[in-house]
C-alpha cells in the first residue's frame, strides 16, 4: 500500500470521521450530545496524540528505514545477493518509494564495485606473484638467477643450523666459453649456456636442488640432503654430460663445498663462508688444468670414495 493511501486512511479515521459525526449531531440539533462528543473527542485525541504520532511515523517512515537498515547490515556482512522486495515501478510513485529504489540501486552498485575491486586486487596479487617469480629467473636460460640463489642459500644455511640438515654448493664454470663466443658468435655462446642450464635442470631433483646461473658463463647448484659422495657424484655427472655434447674446446670446472662450514650460529657468515669455499675450489679446478671437480671440505682434505672422474680435494 502506498504511503499516501495509508496516510489518507489514518487521517480519515482520526479526523474526518469525528468531524462527520459532529456535523451529524449539529444538523440534528443535538447540542448536548455534540458538546459531550467534542469534549470526549478532545480528551481522547490529546491522550492518543503521542501514540498516534509514533504510529504514523512508523507506518510512514520507520518501517521503511528499518528495512533499509536491515538490508545494509546484510550487505555489510558480505551478503551481496541480498534482495529487497519492491513493487513494480510506477509513474506516480511517492518520493519515499523513489528513495528506496535509488537506495537499493546504490547499495548494489557499491557491492558490485567492491566485487570488481576485489577481483582486480586478486589479479594484481597474482600478477605481482608472477612478476616476482619471473624476477627470480634468468632471462636466457630460464633457471634461477643469482638473486634467487642469494635468498635460497641463506634459507638452506638457516635450516642447516636449526635442524642439522646437510647441503652442498657447487660452482660451475664453462671452460673455453670465450673462445666459442669469439669464433662462433654470441648466438652460439647463448645456445651453449642454454644447453648447460638444461643439463643442470635434468641432473638435479626438482623442489630439492636449486640450479642457478650466477652470471656470465658461471653456474651453480645448491644440493640438499645428500652426502659428500653424493654431491661429488652429481658434480661429476654434470661434468660428463656436458662433455658428451662434444663442443670443441669446452669443458666444465666445478668446485664443491659443504655447508654450514666452521662458522656456526650465524646465517650470513655460513652463507658467505660457503660461497667463498666453493669459489676457491672452482678456481683451484681451473688453475689445476680445468675439466675437473675439486672439493673443499671444512674439516680438511677428504677424498670421496671412487668418484667417476677427475676429482681433487682442495683441502
């Protein structure tokens, strides 16, 4: 029922009906009864004025305001599918009904906008995660880059210090890479690096070991949870697989070091000591004739049992 219809009925019952009764008594010349009726009406109207005003306010405004408030509370709690029953729209609607329609539209417009923003935020978060992942990859070889290695080596050092989990770092340098670039061109050099990265990827365990490109023609692998012999055998396997490519004038020199090393208790010191030890072993391999694996153990020279290639302990 429209607001003006409700108001007309209420006013008719409270004003027009008593006035009609008074006119009826006046035309019937019943003055005593008219006086009594008017006295009773005035007293009754005075008594009922406040309840009547409350009732009129509730009928005209408060019921709709409560409906609006309940609707807003449901939307606030995340019920964006909340419905608010409204009659079909008419040409002569009361302004309060128009306000209700506009309010209903506004709330759902805000809810739709919030859904859109949430979707955009999710897309942005996914894009940021994707870009972060890409920032950890080497653009040419598509394996981890130096930035990711610096993070990963500290994570493994922290785990080694906390749980005693063994891990190793091998640094790998491509002997003769400059000659390939100079004689065959940079495209051939890039192809060599891509093939080397693929060897590292295929030779290591996914989600356990971390092959990475350190820079230029220098690569490396972080190896988790293997013995010294296992780390050396992996290094030797990588060296042999690269040799099987048969690229003239090229080979791999590999230095292998064991974490966490002698500097226990500090992740940064462990990581730096490990990198230094692996790097020293790598240069010992290059200075010792190249195409070999050199180890650097913290507790002194210890030759792994029966390695499958030229393995030297740097001590």
